[in-house]
C-alpha cells in the first residue's frame, strides 16, 4: 500500500518546500529585492551569484554510478533472501523474533534509501545527462521490485487478529516500532490481497515516469529574458524571483515571459497531472478509501473533519488578505495591484552573500540550542548542500534524510536575496529534525507525516526572521522584513488552503470522468484564486497556467494544507518560546528527537499545543480551533462562529502588519474595539506610520470613537503619561502590545532645538522618514501632526 509498505519508507524522506512555486503560488520566502544599485540577483545562471560552486558531494552515498548499479543487484539479492527466511514468521515466532525481523528490515531499507537517493540527487541536479537519466530509471524499477519482495511484512502484520496484534504491541521489545505498527493496523480495511498489491506495485514505474516527465520538462526549460543586461537564459526560479524586484516593469515583464514560455509545456503538464490523478483515483476505488484526501490525512494522522474545519476557518478569513492587498496598493501608489505586485518590496532591501547567510542561519539555530548549530555546520562542512542555480537543476528546495549513517542533504537555489536566507533556515529545520530523530529512533519510525514534518522547518524560519530583524540596523530594511513576514504568513496559510481546494476540485472532476485538460485546470485555478483575491488585485490571463509548475500537486496529493497546519502550530510554539526560552528549548529538542514514535497530539502536548477533538467538536490549540455555530460554541467568544484559536492566529498575522497599513480595517476576528493609525501630514503628502490604541483626551479621538460599537472598543489608556509608558518584558498577545504605548504629540515646534529632540525620538521608529519629513520637523513651520506613536515592544525589541 502506498502509505504503509516497507519501501515507502525506504524512499528517502524528501520534504519539499519548493522555491519553484514561490510567489505567486506558494508562501514567499521572507525578504525582498536586492540593493537598488544591483540590477537583480535573479539573472540568468551567472558567476556573479555568491553561491556559485556550492554543490553537494554525493560520495557519502556512492562513489560512482557503476557502484550504484552493483549495489542495486546486491540489494535485490538481500531482499530475496530476507523474504525466503522471514515469510510466514510474523506473529507466530513471538515478539522477540518480530523485533529481530524489524531491525533487519530497518537496515535493509536504509541501504535502499541511500542508493535510491544517489540516483534522485543526480537527476535533480543534472536532468540533461543521459547516464543520470538511465540511473534514475533503474532506481525506479528496482524500488518497485523491492517493494513487491518486502510487501509480505506489512500484509502478514495486518492479517493478524486484533487480540494477537494487541498482545505483541504490549511487548517491551517492540517499543521502537510500536506506534508505527499501531498506525499500520488502521489501514487494514483498505489493503488488498498480496497478489493484487504486488500487481499494483509492478505498475508503479509507469506512473513514476509521468512524474519524472513533469519535473524534467520544467527543469530543462529556459527562457530568454532581458533583465537590463541583454537577453540571457533564465530558469523558472530566476524569473519568479523577479516578483521581489523593485522595478515594476521588470516584475510584469518577467511574469509575462514565464507565462508565454509555459504555453509550450502546458499540454504536457496537464497530461501528466491527468494520468497521475486518474491512477490514484483508480487505486482508491480498488481499496475503497473514503475520499481522495484520506491517504494524506492518514499519513498525517489527522482526522479528515479536523482538516476540513481548518480549511473552512481559513477561507472565512480570506478578506483579511484582501484588505492587505488593497492597502498595499495605496502604499505603492497604485489603483489596484497586479499579480506581479503581490510581493513587491516595501521598505528597504539589500543583498546577502552566501557566507553571510550561513552565519545568520548558524547564529539563529545556535542561539536556540548549540546542538542545532553543530548539525548545520557539519552538513555544510561535508558538502551536503547544493545551492547553486544552474540549468538542468530542479527548482525549489528540499531536504532529504537518507539513513542513520548519512547526514541529511539539502537542495535549494540561492540567489543572494534575504528570502533565500529564510529558505536555507527552513530546509535546515527539516535537517535538524531528521538528524535528531534518527539518533534515537529506528529509521522506519523517524518519518512524521507531512503536516508535522513542516512544523520544525517553519519554526526554524521564524527563528531566522527574528534574527534578521534583531540584527538589521537599517529602519527601511526592518520594515521590509516585517512586511514580508506578514505576507509570508498569509501566503502560507490562505494560499495553501486555496491550493488544497483546487486539488479537491481537480480530483472531483477526474472522478466524474472529466479529463484534466489545460483549459479545465486553468478555469478551476482562476476560480479558486478569485475566491481568495476577489477584486483586491488583477489576475492576468496567463496566470491560468499557474498550476503547471507546482510540484506538490504531482508528487504528493494535498501536500499544501500541511503548510497551513504547520504555520499555525509553529506560531503557537514561537509564542511559547518567547514566554520561557529556557524551559521551552529542551522540550523542543525532545520533540525533534521523538520522530514519529508517538501521535502528533502526544508529541505536541508537552509543548503546550493540544490537537485533541473533544466532545464539543473543537480542536484546541495551535491557532486552529473549531467552534460550532450555535450549540457548542465557546460561551466566552463574542462571536459564536469565530473562536479564540482563530483570533490568536490572526492576531499573530497582524503584529508585523501594524505600522504598514493605512487605517487598515482589521478583521472582526481580531476583536479590536478601537484602533487609530499614526498619521503624518507633511505639506501636501501623507505618510502613515502605524495605528495605535486611543489615548485619552482628544476630541477628534472621541468623535472617532463615537462611530465604533461600544462592545468593540479597546479600553482607553488611563492614568498619567508616565503610567502609560510602562512596559512589561514581553507581551503575550496583541492586546498587551497595543496597550503599551507612549503618546507622542507634536505641534508647530518653537525653535529648532525642541524640534530636533522630537526628530530624534521619531528617528527611533522603524520607518524611513525621508528628507522632506526631516526638513519639516526641523523648522517651526513644518505643520507636522502626529495623533499618536507607538513606543511599545514586540518580542522584547524596540
């Protein structure tokens, strides 16, 4: 069975966080464009990129292709011998014999994983090489043969009656495999007889060929594009990276060139997706699984109702993202955003060399715990990172944990942008997770489901962003980091839910006998995007092909909702870390080392995250909480259909957004009672810095409050200004953050010296003021009006 068979675990755990499907299609990696004096870091493959020459060394896997072929023959012989000796012994020989069998199988699957990833790694970095393609084909064929040989282990375990299986599970000898064996029993109703399972495995190489074709078409595609230095060949990753460029014409031209190039491969990509989805649905019908999403939910150990509730709650808050885009258009001086403007930089920008990125990620991991930094450095020292963009290399980024004796391998395409730093941190979040889990767990028990696997990587990227913000001295670049953090969170949650809905529609259409043609897929893609964006930005006609270059759809169905789940959980963990770093760090390392030895609920509970579904149908914690309308709703919630967990999520999304939006109408889920923006009027121009809670004593404020329902008002700041300036060490929620303010009122200053003091205070704000602003403050006739300025702290930083 695709979920539980032994060689399903033998294939290397490749967790993809693809940069190919970065904006506008998946979460952007935080950051912005490079320095304005540099035309772009996303030029065609060039030696000007700082990661040029950073390629991985595969000698820890195999010395060469010939040895890999010999190892495949040896593995085939070992598997046949294992099957002859062990077939028929599961259950009948007792717990001790079963433990010996599982240990031997664990060693065998690690060797299969090592040889298999050698072929995969070569294919992903040189898709044009004939020898590499032959080796990859051999790997797919041998993997199917080995899966058929080793299938009996799973089938004999599932054939045991419940009483016999329960007795074995209680034995101390099986503790390293207990959870894995228990989860496998849940798939018993959907497993076919051995002969039929072997027949399904035998056709696996054929469907894998469609997956390989899809990836090869994109990996070998280059587009002639002029970024200002003359036409040069660009990969998909290079073109997509321009959406972070400051030059709007360049952004529009890059996406236009990409969509034009995709026209030539769209029919092939649609045929690949149609064949893969049709194959999966045919197997689902044979097995009798409840719905197309069930296999992924089972792998994630999440109830389908929980996933559906999460997606529905996210969809209810789509308007929050739309309001962001509307306000961003105002900041950029546009009537409405184009899709190419979605991730346009706000604030400053700068280039980050590869060596500097290494230092940043090393510091962020080591500050959390030295062990994480040691793993990061060791992987780099052994050349287990491939970061150089080049033709023939797949786009995106991923981490693969190969075996206990081999450190993880990381692939990415580093283009000298700040967001690439966070991509590096994300992938090494996977790497440290896999390394620590393999140190303690059996190989077959260290793989978590996709949703939980994305939690450590997302947490690591949050640490990196915090580090970048802490170290950044340029106020404009800090603004950029905060804006990217907000946009990244919204894209990781809202857009991933949108893509999951697209997949639901694609599988439903194919299940009804409709072919997944490029036109049908394009129509569904645009409709789901319009549900999210509505009229907040314009979608170009070429964006109908936006689905073609997202590998998640091809390799793992319904992968994308794992990002939304992981971000919700990671936000919750980050909040707990800030509350008590000394206690949290050891507990988090224990979580990483536990691998998949327990359920997600049991793994996350010690960290303060509760995923249990209670009698009231609620899923508590992790920022994902389900609340029924009417009966069963949280009585403490002012709105029965929105619960505290969802509001906590949205509060976290709003934190970095504050100060960048002009009078942003915050979503009701935040439960704001009254918020004011900071308004600067400099001559005829208007500069919005931040929105703050209402200080007492302003008639204009009172007039504005009269238009806000009383039940939604934030309590006014009471007491003298000195009391209002008091700060607690680390605010636990947005309410505390909003209440800690220092009112700052500036009128027409009398004399230059007081005005300069006021300017010195304003310069501490993380916002570029500009020369005209400084001139107006420095003179008595500047006409500057500031309603109120936040002087609180967020996460312990000014």
